[in-house]
C-alpha cells in the first residue's frame, strides 16, 4: 500500500491508489469474507443474488460471466441452476477461497474476452469498488451479445427518514464493529464509507444507457438498503 494510503485519515483511498488498495484489501479479508457477509446481511445477500439470477430470465445452459466473482457466491448459484459460468476477479486471495472451477484472475476494466462472448453477466457488490465505473460498464456491454442480459446487485442507502436513521446506525456503526471482531478493522470501515462512490439511480441509469444498455430496471430491498439492477444489451449500438 502506498505511503499516502497508509497515512490517510479517511477510510477511502486516494483516487490513483484505489485499484491497488481494493485488491490488497480483498486479499487480506478473503479468509473470513463469506462468514462476515452472512452475519452482516443475516444471510439475505444470497436471496438478493438469487433474485438477480431469476431476473436474467435466461435459458438454462446460457453462457454467463460473473465479474468480480470474489469467493464465488454468484457462480455457485448459477452453476446449480445449470448455467455455463465463468468468473473473473482480480484478487487472488478471494479466488483461492472459492473452491470451485471456472474462475480466473482478471481486471473488470479490461477483460480477456472477445466481443459478444456471453448471454448474461452478473456482478455482485462490486460497483463501488471499481476505479472507473464508466469503463467497467463499457466492458460489460462489449462482452455481452446483443440482447444479452445484465444483473448488478449492490448495497444502497435508504432515503426514508426512519429507515435511513436505523440503517445508518447499523451500517455505519455496527457493521464496522462486527467486521473488526470477526475479521479486521480497516476494511470494514471502508465498506460503509465506499457507498460514497455509488452514483444514484438517475446517474447509474444514464451511465448504463450510454454504455449501450436498454430497459434499465431498479428493484430495491429492505427499505432500499440493497438494490438489484437489470438491463438488456441493446441490439444496435
Ligand atoms: C464485495 S466483493 C464481492 C464479491 C462477490 N461478487 C460477492 O457477491 O460476494 C468485491 C469484489 O470485487 C473485486 N474487484 C474489485 N475491483 C475489481 C476489478 N477492477 N477487477 C476485478 N475484480 C475486482 C474484489 O477483488 C472483490 O472480490
């Protein structure tokens, strides 16, 4: 980690160091990533992924790419449903804790796949971690075939007063403590703070449209504390 990031007071890295910071952070928390995730979300993360997979509305056997696959939660669900799956992530630590075939190390900003290689693409809880979301959305569009389906699962911030207060208490105060207790402290301060990187619905929609997607749809869960975004790769670009 750069000296600048070691000395910073914010849980967020500097812009130029974000990719390296994120990669090293996920390497370091990979051994207990699954445990902390399940505890933090009361296992609801899996139901949001399953909802996302169903929303792809693709035939069994379709070829699906899971970007930023981490320890393979999406990949395992997709394989169980008989899809042909490839997973890609840049953290060797996360990949090494997946214990499944079909995963490879790679960067979402420049993926080693030809244009139109996939019928579907999933990406879970990674949008706020990418150094440049616009470049990543362009890559998603490039590797999907025309008519291919996209599903993004992410955290979100409630906007309703009472829910917003309760969520803030849990996500900003309790989650970092649970993370510190079960895994390590700094990464679980980054997690809630990193929602600052997430564009709002209007901006995300505009970005996806400009990357060549259509039919962009947002579905929120648990008082808007998580979101599943689906879209279709336009036939004509
Ligand atoms: C919060 S984890 C989510 C893992 C998994 N998708 C899930 O649903 O549990 C974010 C993942 O994004 C990966 N990641 C972040 N930036 C990346 C990039 N540019 N290329 C590939 N993977 C990236 C990290 O290594 C990490 O595994």
